[in-house]
C-alpha cells in the first residue's frame, strides 16, 4: 500500500482529525500560559494525567475520561496553592511532576498492565485512536478553542496584569482557574497525538515561534494556532511517509517540526525587531536623553543618516560623535 492510499484508511483519517484538533487547542491555551510565565505548567499537568490514565487502566474505565478528571483536579489544586502563596509556583509544579508520574507508574503496575499500554499515552499513538476518542477529542478541543478565543480580552488582562484586572472588575480567581482547567483539558486532548511527555512542547513552541514575528497579542494567538496546526498535521504526514523506510513515531516528529519552525522564525524576528528600531528610534512616549548643542559639523545629518534621533516639537536632533545636529521641520516618526 502506497502512502497516498494509506490516507484513505479510516484509522488514518481519524488520526488526521485528532492532529488538526490538537494543533488548534494546545497553542490556544498555551498562549495564555506563556503570557503568565507558566510555560512548564503543561508538563506538570501531563504528569498528573499519567495517574489518571493508570486509574482508567486499573478500573476498566475510559483512560481518556479518567485522565481529564485527574488532570483538572490537579490543575485546580496547583492554581489554589499558587494563589494562596503556600509554596512557590516552581515547587508546586515539581510536586505535580514527581507525584503524578510516580503515581501513574505505581497504579499501572497494580493494574497488571504492560509498559506498552502506558507508552501509548506517554508518547502518543495516533494509529490506535477509535471513533469515540475522536468525538471526545473534537468536543473538548472545540470547547477549549471557543473559550480561549471568545474570552481572549479577559484572559489576556488577567494574564498580563492581575492588579489592573481586579481594578477593572474582573474575577481574577475565576479566570485563573478557568485557564488551569483549559490547560488540563488541552493536555488530555493532545495525549494521543504527541503524548503526555511531549504535550507541553505543542503548547509552548508555536507560541514562542509566533512571538518572533508578531507584535499584537491577538495576532500572536492566531499565528500560534496556525503554526500548531501546521506542525501537528505536517508532522503526522511526514512520519507516515518516513515510516515506509524507518520506524518514525508521529509525536516526536510533530515536536521536531514545531522546533524547526521556531529555528526559521528566530532570525526573521531579529531582523524585524532591528528594522522596527531603526524606523522608530524612540518608543512611544519615551523622553529624549539630555544633550548639548555644538557648532557646525562637516557631516550632513538628516532622516536617512542612521544616527540616533532626539525628538523635539518642531525638529529632530541627530546625535553623532557626542554633538547635536538639528534638522528643522521634520519629526522622528516620519523616518
């Protein structure tokens, strides 16, 4: 069977749908986690979800639903601990890391399951996704994306400045808990695609990539979701074609493709930021530095000379070699 014929198979179509939904949902909530400097929260929740998967294997229930339940409880707990200041955020995340992973391995041993049963959730297994898994994933992913996009202004305000959000009348605690719950749901949505141990990469790397080339939060959110979809679907397709010659897993391929996008965007971002600084030497509202006047200078200064511009009401001073050179009738924001 050729690779193109393989995409006509039902299991491959289910895998493509799951990859598409994961690529949309994970970066959507990851944008707010990165904004709050909680980029590693996805890793902590992923380790807690291992315990949920093990409970499902032990009880015979659906591992997807038990993982959702345990991950949500763990995320809410870490948010409550962080808010009340009983311990630092990194310490609380460390508790999630160690306790969740150890509990999952211990319970799966009690269930008598082999390591391969747990590996499907740790590293992803798109080829074993059932129709019911796709429906559950679709519902959860749509809920995550809908809430992230619909409540983007409120979630951004809380993530950016919680004191300002409180003054503005927002329920900061409720929105923080909502972000934690959505992160937990996104982790369980992505566990069959990239695996619980790699899910944080899909939540963070597309966001970091989009931040290199965008300047507004809304643009960053949209670009991150687009890049996440590209990495998920593109990684699955690349792994499918490569599997005819070597044994390539889709999960790591998706993450490596996302990292490759970041490697491409990074120098582009440096160039764009440098170009923006040259075009607008001073940030909006920034006061000009003190400078002294001097006499004539043989160099002709102007908007295109490339020297530091000092803004004034009716002219621009270009500072060169410690001297000021005035160009009247122009403003620095016109260059």
